[in-house]
């Protein structure tokens, strides 16, 4: 995507023709945190059914693993408006995510 900070990295079309917005966050295996910007969070909250946070664990052996987290920021929406970015615990996000689909 263009570097005008749309709140996602990839715009894709689903099987039904609706757009899907994918934000990709990669971290080396064993990383403690992942940073998500306010704009990325707000984009997710504005299109909860069409937003995917793609988590990529970059293995030291060059074997990378991808998991998808849907509606990643649901539940504490009111707090995100006050922040410019948020550090999340990688393991917690990873455990909530599932296989790409």
C-alpha cells in the first residue's frame, strides 16, 4: 500500500467481493512485544469484520509461521483513542490468533 498510513498493509478482496484489510506484524521468534499504531487500531475498529492482523513469527532457522487474529482490539475500544501506539505482549496476541483462512 501507499505510505500514507491507511491503517493496513494489504487491501484484498474476499470471495464475496468485499474488501479485506490486512495489517502485517512480524517479530523474531522469542520477541516480547509488538507495537500497533493508533491508526491501525482505529481501522480495525471501523471495519471489524473485514480486518485481519497477520502475525508473522520469523524463525531463527528461516522457518516463518503466520497466524491471523480477527477483531484483535475488541473489548477496550475507549482506551485506544488516547494513545498514539500500543505495545502488546506478543505471546498473548499469538495465542489468540489462528491459522490463516
